[in-house]
């Protein structure tokens, strides 16, 4: 778990136990999102009358909430909301960011200068405030919150992909490709993009974790999916009202978020690329 | 040479500031259309009254005039009027800023101590298993949602242990948990950078030379490691500031504290764009100024850089 990875091995996927565990955690949570009914027979939105705030038991492994809803079902179904949001966020950041970065790196000149000043501007606004500004513009909702989180990630993707394009462009084989008459777009597609892919993928994995965190924060503040949608941040916010009587309601979704974010970060580092 | 570098750097900072203001204006004032209209439509005013209010808020002017007007206001410290509270935004900021700054400053101090402790244990700690374990702590700290950490701390220290009363807390009791909540995630990137720097410095030839000459461990730490490992953390100041502010916003929401965070939350809930615009621009200005100060101070603190520039 050394912080400074050896540069020689950075490109190889290191299959250590921690990485396997991270993959297993993410696989499980993805399975929750795809087929939640395989993991719980209970409804995430309909409560059982008279079964409010039960402590964890065999029937309800994570207890029940203030409306008698099974907490495990809420957490399992919540994976769909949180993972879908994180995917949208990373897709927005990745597409816009790499688009801008590749454009800047490939074109150079004033285009480069303009894009990089835009990136500086995005980085100058604290991440939470930037996403809140976009939310005030778009309104509340899970997709809107996801887009807001994605826009925050644009700057990092743009920076990385621009640096990658500049790095690959300076290499001999790209020189050779141009020298042998390769057209600009073709060289970009065949040589620059594949060679930048690893580090962009690594960043995407890291950003996936950050997006889960940011989305849960927005959900907690009430700007994401409206109740009774099971969303992890919202679950924590709802559980807060019963903190003195039922601590497991806030503890369980929070622990799931921590595990998912840790796993995404571990996989991002495993792919290799920018060190955290 | 130096003067040119200074002018270039200041010019760049001003450019980013202007661009940030423009972005905030576009996002919050131009694109949403008529925030004033949305707000007052709910009150069921007559068209005449609406027109009057729009005139009063300057919402009827063409966009470029609104832009110039708002920009002029920001330059002179007039951040507009809060639609919700009906008072100048500058007044709201002045009321709420001190509490948040105090919280952020205390949290930063706590985070620095925590980061130094972690970095010390991770690089100089006795057993190798301990060093390895401590090295994975920052990753964990980054993965914890701030708001959840706050709630868990309340659960642990107020409900389980009963150390911190919720009903009528002493001033230190009121701040202890929020400070800890913000400090934990902030300490993580600091600790990571410190660990990396200390590792790098300990592997430097000059450390080996100093040891070979008979320098003690403490001497090496004091004269080689401390300076070389601490200085680069300065470059993180701007990013940490943004994280502190974001952390404070969320933490104030969790603990029900008054401050910039509460103000931000209300502004988003009420679509009070003028307030959010001012908060965004002011915090971006702070970020840009911090980075500018670090850039200009760094060669002064690290003579190697100044020499390098003069030689070049």
C-alpha cells in the first residue's frame, strides 16, 4: 500500500488482495443496482405498519426506518440511484472535459489559451459552490444533480487529456505518423487517443468515487432525488431524525458510501495514472 | 525580469477573476432568465407591480447593461440585494462570514496537526506494519462523506459517550465536533503530500551526506526534512481553502450552525441568486488571491527557485 508507486510498474494492473476486494465490492453494488430484487424481497418504498424503527434482526438485517420500511431494501435499491447518478456525472465530465482537453492540446495557440483559462475559472470556484450554482440554474432532481457534479469534473479531465495529448504528440511514433503523411484527425484517433486511454480511465475511476461522494452530499442537502426515492445521501438525512433511537439508519448507508468510494479509488490507482 | 513576471502573474489572476465573475453572472443571472419574476409571481402581484419591482431590481435592462452594472457593483463592494431577505447581500456576508472563517481556521489548524501526526507516523514511525497501516489512513479519510462523519461524531460523543451536551453546549463544545468533522477530510491530502515529500527528501543524496558527516537524526529532520517537506504544501493552499469552505457549508448544515453555509443553503432553496453569486465570486476571488500570494512568495521562501530564475 505504499503511497509512491514505482513508475516502472505504474502501467501494469497490480492484482493485489486490496484490488480484488475493491472489484468485489463494486461488482456487488453494481449487481444491487441492476437486479435489486435478487438481494432483497422487501419493498424499498412501502413500509410495514407497526414495524417502525425495529433494530437489526434476521427479518430486517439493517432494521427498519421511521415508516417501517426495510433499511436493507432501501440501501440495495439506493445503489441504482447513486450509481446511475455517478455514471451520468462521470460521462458529462469525461465527454466535455476530454473534448475540451484534446481540442486544446491538439490545436494549441489561442484555442489552447482560451480552454485553459476556462479550466482555471472552473477550478477557482469551490466544487460544492460550483455544483450548487448549476443546481440553482437547472433545478432540483437526481439527473440535474448528476450533471452539476459532472460539470465540476470537467476541469480535471480537460487538464489531464490536454497533458496526455501534448505528451503523446511529442513522441517519435506520432512524428513518424505525421511524417508519413497521416492526417491530423486520423493520427489523433489511431495514436494519441489509445495512448492516453489508461490515464483517462484511471481518472474516470477516481472521479466515479468523488461523484458518489458529491451526489450523496447533494442528496443529503435535499437537492437530489425527492423522497421517497432511496438515495444514499437522502437515507442518511432521513435517518438523522432518529439518531438517538436508531443509529443504524444513518450508519449503514454511510458505510456503503465509504466502501464504494474507497473501492473506486483503489481501482483508479490500480489502473495506474495520476497518483492521488 | 522579476517585475515582468510579477505583472504577468497579476494580470493572469485578474483575468481568471474576471472570467469567474462572468461565468457566475452567466450561470446565475443571465441564463435563469427572470429570477425576480419567478420569485414574485408566486405572490400574485399585478403586472404593474411586477414591472415596478423589475425596474427596482434592474431586471428590465438589456443583458450587457445588467452585466456592467453588476460588475461595477462588485468592484465597489455592492453585491446587490437579496431577494429573499430584502437587505444588501454585503450585509448578509458581513454577518455570516466571521463565524465561518473561525470554524474554517480552527478546522485548518486541527487538520494540519492531524496531517503532521499521520505523516510523522507513516514515515518515521517505529514498526513497518504501523507505517503501512497509517499510509492507508488518508485514502479512508477522503472516502468519508463529511456530513455523515458529523452525524456519526454526534452519535458517538453526544449520544453514546455523553461527553458533549447537545441541549446547552459550552462554546468549545459547540465547535469541537464541527471542527473535527471538517478537519478529517482536509487532513488527508495534506498528509499524502507530506508523506510523499518526506519520503523523497529522505532518499536525497544530501541527507545521506549529512548522515555520513555524523549528523544526528534530529538534526537531519530539523534542517533537511522539515523545510523541504513543508514548503511544497504551500502550493495546496488554494485547493484546501476551497475544500474548507465546502466542508464548512455542509458541516454548518449538519450542526445547525449559523454562517456562510446556512446562507448558501437558504440561497439555493429560495433561488436567491444574488446571494449565491456573491458567495461564488468572493470565494473564487479568495482562491485566486491565495494562489497568487503563494506563487509570488514561493521563490522568496525557496531560494533555489529564485536563483534558478535569475540564472535562466
